[in-house]
């Protein structure tokens, strides 16, 4: 009498067990008996909860976040292909610098095309604003007509709406011609002598972090564009004083920028468009990698 019940019971247990071990698929991670070491832990770098999916104990010395977010580059890293030097004082210096940057100085050197970027070591604090103002003096790019023309567009797009096309702080967002002007703060009058006399670092810092109601622009302006915009602001300041700030001359303040006509442009192509390494450099690399990649 008990026999049929026993077989039915065994059958049910078997079905449950088989079902429990059914293979993973889709959203179902499946189940494993004695799963430890059956497979390796997958590092899902962009899945915040990856650790849940891939471990069986709750005791871990790792902090999830350390694995699950894309990491910042090592402090002080300059990405390959980025260098912040753009001009030299003469043909000899330029040749030496280009050879160095293009890796011709040593058999195992790495060629660095000049498309320009440097890490920024200043924090968004008042002390660091002052430090940037004191320490960042020269514009790494020479003043060029081409750069000023590009920067004019950038300035009018990103800055002029507040600071005014002339730099006088009377941009459309706060001007009388805008009947709906509601912007709560007065944009700085960049033609004020306080700003004319300020070093380039104050501008660079303002672009990197903004200030109070002004937002930050590092994601909208590349390294090179930031510096071109600063050149452009200087040219507006010069214009307001009937001085010259151009490729030909700089009578505003020699510290702020070097006219392109008096220096050798190290990189003709200074925009962010990829610059090809010099031919010699490619050769050096190919030898090094045993015939290219
Ligand atoms: C939405 C309006 C707005 C835009 C756009 C804007 N600014 Fe400003 N900016 C301000 C205001 C407002 C201040 C004054 C902030 C204060 O002193 O509290 C200011 C201040 C500054 C200062 C002075 C910082 C200091 O050290 O006192 C600089 C330099 C500056 N802006 C440059 C720029 C540049 C360059 C751009 C374009 C990339 C730009 N701003 C875009 C509103 C703006």
C-alpha cells in the first residue's frame, strides 16, 4: 500500500533537485552544489552589485566600490599622445624638443604627438584659486590668428552670453535687451583692471571650476581650447585699451602670451585633431615593437 507513495515521493524530490540545478541562462544565475571554485569571480567593472553575483560569503575585505567604478588614472599620468608644450624660442630648441617628444632621444622612448593636455593639480578651493593665479603664468600656446578665430566662436558660445561679446560683463543673460533677464549674479567684467592685471591662472582656474553661480567648463573646452579662449579674452582686453594682442605683437603684457610670429610653432596642427607622429618616430617605434602592431 505504501509503495506507490514512496515512488511518487522520490520522483518529486528528483524533479525538485533537477530543477534546482537547472543551468544558468538569461537573468537566472542557476544553482550549484558546492559551488566554491567551480568558476572564477568575474570582475564586472561597471556593475555596482557585481560582488553579490559572484561570491558566496558575506565576509570580504574588499569594498565593492573599489572594483565596480571606472578608476581615475594614476595621479600625474599624462595620457599617451598628450603633451602640453607648443612652441620653442628658436629652431635649434624646437628641433631638440621635437626629437625628444617624438622619442628620438632613446631607443625605448615613447613618441608623444603634440595634441596637448596636462593634468590639473589645483582643487576647487579659494587657496588653490590663489595658488593657480600665482603659479600658472604663461599660456602654453602661441597667439595665432587661427587660434583667436576659433576661440572667438568658443568664447561667444560658452562665455559671451554672460560676460558679453566684448568681455564687459554685459552678456545677453543679464542685458537690458533681454526682457526676461533673471540671471541672479553679475558676471565678472573681464575688462576691469583687476582682471586685466591678473595672471592667466585665474582664468584657467575659473574655466576648470567656475565660481559661485558660474558653472565649470572643462568638459566643454579641451585643454587647448581653454587656452585659446584665454588668449581671446586677452585680445578683448587689449582691444578695450587700444593695445595689440595678436599673432604679430602683444603690447598688453608680454607675460600673457607669445605672438606666434616670434616663435617657431612646434606643432603646426595644434587643434585636437589627431596629429601624426613624425616619420622618424614611427620608424623608431616599429623597430621597438619588431615591425609594428
Ligand atoms: C552663466 C553665466 C556665465 C558663463 C556662461 C560664464 N561665466 Fe564666468 N562668471 C560668471 C559670474 C556670475 C561670475 C562672477 C562669480 C563671482 O564672483 O561670484 C564669473 C566669473 C568669472 C571669472 C572671474 C573669476 C575670479 O577669479 O574672480 C572669470 C575669469 C570668468 N568668469 C571666465 C569665464 C569664461 C572664460 C567663461 C567661458 C568658458 C565663462 N566665464 C562663462 C558667469 C558666467
